[in-house]
């Protein structure tokens, strides 16, 4: 069996790629110390973020410990070492209790206490090289890891009050302070700036990534509800105007004897099968450029030629309808219960647009829609019942069986036809178009008439 060739990225050496991959795997591994089996993806990401941040803090504290020993700042050195040890213990404890809330509270309280102690032993705002400003980074973390505004506001008030108190205590704290060397002062300021700005930047990026993910989810959801062109119009213009087209093709379908079927199946099985059928209908219509509008119980409605107008919509809807019948025929093989479907199709003028403000939907209106619904009702199981208008504009492609004038509810009798198959020269099998069909289809397409916008 041949081995698949490795994918190579231009401009990046294979060794570098492996190093980056291994580094990412390492970061993922060290961040997963406190994962619990029941943790959500959000909790796991929060645990990983705090854990990795603590690793960075611990390394930073340990790195500066010998520096303060050499300077004779024993209190500061002990503070750094004690905080590093406590944060390490916090990570170890997390690996046992795996409780995010406990881990979060210990982390934030310990960091808060450490900032105050370090600020004091180093001699205030100047002596600690503005260490209190790590509170800004901590408050960014509060916005990520705390849910309620009460918790967030409480931490904010605590830090503001602390900063004010330390400001008034500055003369006492800084009394007798021995200044650090200019070189070390510079190093400390640069170190603090990089860490604080880095944490703030990561926090901002975290929120941006969440916003992008939520926006993507919302966009995917709305594109599953509304046609893509309507969504694009809403995004660019903030609204979608209704349109009227001189010709579009509607299709109605429903399952025959659905009430009888409901009595023979458990609710879960019934919904599962109905969902399977409708999902496959969606795929068939989508592949034929037909827009699904809605389902009502066991009924299904779609339209061709809207919202993007074209001249092939009668053919597109007819081809999709034939594929639906073939699909149902195949599904009913060796099944105890047959799911028979009847179909109605009509071509005529329609108005389309969005209705509703919360549970909104894209829909079509007009006498053509009403007639199409009546055609579906007057159809038979396993048949495609079409109007005279539809037959007239597709007679070069399909064979029909005339039904004459058929009575319909609340309206005058209408001429109806059963679409029986694709014309013999244009098919390779039952309901199967051949290359000649598609060649004629291309000639038929032309340029669509422009819709009228209200």
C-alpha cells in the first residue's frame, strides 16, 4: 500500500514545521494539567490560559530571585520565591481537585496579595517600578474568567481602592528606600511593560476570537434560514427589500397518509425519519439551485428563480422533483411502511421578501403560490402534478399526461398535467437527463429578467 506524501508548505523547512508542531503540542500538554472529564470546552480553555500564565509568572519570579539576592534585597527575593512556590502549589492542587472556581479564586487572590507585598517591600510606586500596574492585566483576566458583573465590578473597586490607599501611603512605604541601579530600573520597567502589555494583548485577542466565533455561528445560522443573497444584502445595506418577479416556480410536497404513519411509530423514530427525508430534500434542491422556504408538519415548500432570478427555474424545480421521487422509491425498498409523497408545481408571478422581526423567514406570496398548493393537494402519491403554465414553458423537455380541468378548493377548475418523464431523446433512463438535455438546458438559460424592487 502506498504511503501518502507529506504536505509541504512553501518557504517553511520541514524541521521548522516539526519544531512548531512539537512546541504547540507541548503548550497544549502543560496547559491540560487540571482538565476534568466533565469540563466544557470553555472551562478547559480557561484552565489552560490561567495555567500557562502562571508558568510564565513562576519562571519570571524565579529568574529575578538571584538578582535580588545579589542586590541584598532579601525581602523582595523572599517575596518572589514565596509567590513562585505558592503559584506552583496552586497548579499542583488543581491536578487533584480539578475545580476551576477554586483554582481561579486562589490565583486571583494570591496575585493580588503578591502585588501589594512586592509593592511595599520594594518601596512604593517608584521603587517597585510601577508593579501595581499589573492590576491592569489582572482586571483583564477578571473580565475573561468571571461571569457576573457583580464579580467583575467588585474586583475593579478593590484594585482602585488599593491603588488609592497605596498612593497615600507612598511617603511611609518609600521612606528609607534604596534606589535600584539605573540599569536594573530599566530592565525592570521593560520587563513589566512587556508582561503587562502582553497579557492585555492576549486578553483582547481572546475576546476578539470569541466575538469572531459567535459572529461566524450567527452568520452560519442565518444563512441556514435565509438565502445567501438576502443575507449579503442585510449585511451590506441593513435591510432586504421585497421583490416581485414576473416568473418563478414554486413546489409543494407532502407525505400521503402521514397521520396513519404517526400512529404506527414512536415519536422519536417518526421525527428521526422525517428529519432524514427533509435533510436529503434540502441537498437535492440545493444541488439544483432551488431555494427551500419552509416545512410545515410533513409539508415542504421550495421555489426556483428566487431570490436570484434565472430562466431555468422551471427545469431546475422539475429535475429536483424527479430526483425526490427516485430518492423516495429507493428509500421505500424493503421497508414495512412506505413513505409516499405527492408533488405540485406551478410557474407564475410572485412576490418574495422577509417577514417577522424575531422568528423571521423568507417567503413568497401571490395567487401563483396558492395555485401551487392546490396542485399538490390534487396530486396523487408518487406523481408530480403541474399547471398548464408550467407545462407550456417546459414541454420541449418533458412528457406530460393531461388530466383536463380538475376542481380545486375555493377556486375555479384548473388544467392540470402529470409530469411523467423527460422526453425520450433527452433522457438516458427514467428521470435521468442526458447530455442532449443539458445542451438544450444551456440554450434555454439565456439572461434572466430583472426583478422589480419595492
